[in-house]
C-alpha cells in the first residue's frame, strides 16, 4: 500500500503540505528511496512516518503500529504547532472567526518551543527572511510586554500583520519597526495600536 493512500490524503495535498513537487521524484516512483532533503520534508510534515522505511523500504511505514491509520484521523503530536495561512493571521491573532487552529496544518520543529508558524510573504525583510520562508513564533503577553530590542517580531496591528525588527520609538508610547530591505522606511507604531505580538524564534527555509 502506498504512503499517500495510507496517509489518507490526495497526491495534491501531499505535495502542498510537504512543499515538494513531481520534479523531486524524476525518474523514480513517489515511494522509492528519496534523497535526504526529500526525507526531511516528508518526516517534518508527517512526523509519524518512519525515516527507516522511507530510506530502506523495510519495517513498518509508521513509527508506531497505532499510527497505521489515515493521517487525518491520527492524534496531533504533542509538540506540533499550527501553520497559520498568512491571509488568516489577523483572524487567528484576534480571535475573529477566520480560521480555527484545529483546521490548520501542523508542523513540528524539534528543540524549539513555539505557538505557531506563519509563511513569509513580500520582500520587506529580505535578505534575512525570504518570501516562502516559515517563521516560528511565540506569543508575548501584552500585559507584561518586554521588547528585546533588535529582535524580529510578528505584530498584529490596525494596519495588518507585520513582520519587523523592533527598536525603541520616539518615546515610551511608540516602538520603531525596521525592515531589512532598505527600500522600506522605518515605521513609528503606537503601542496602543498593537493587538497581539509574537517573538520570532526560528526559521524554516525549504530549499
């Protein structure tokens, strides 16, 4: 039985979730021995899939026999985090009915404690972050907010969701948002305009 059918998803969903495409499997079947980069993407997206099985074709397809069921019906890994679509981020942040966390894809980044991941779009933070990267984020409590100056944050504001480096503003009621791309001017943002904020803890770049 093939991996995709065992996961209980379509081929298109498999490619969308892993970021792979047919070109990654030129000259081979989807389920023949993959390269290391392909293996990482598959096992990161579907953490219960056995790396040994992917590499050798031997042993169980999943790490535990209890995982021998459609992926959609499996319990969520305890350390997985939601991957929030960029267009739904404001709803996820503010609690408006735009996206439910339980409906989001989930990923697992070993060794990083985080609350969510979000894809980067646009070029305001290049070359530090590129469009298509995923930033891994942890919420900051607004009632006890302490900025780590020079760090990058995802900030939900009345201007939308922004990915920026944060520095002190013109006075204690403002922060300055800095883009890595020099084509973008700094922004003085009133603290009162911040709905929620999260510190960027890491980066996933698919190459």
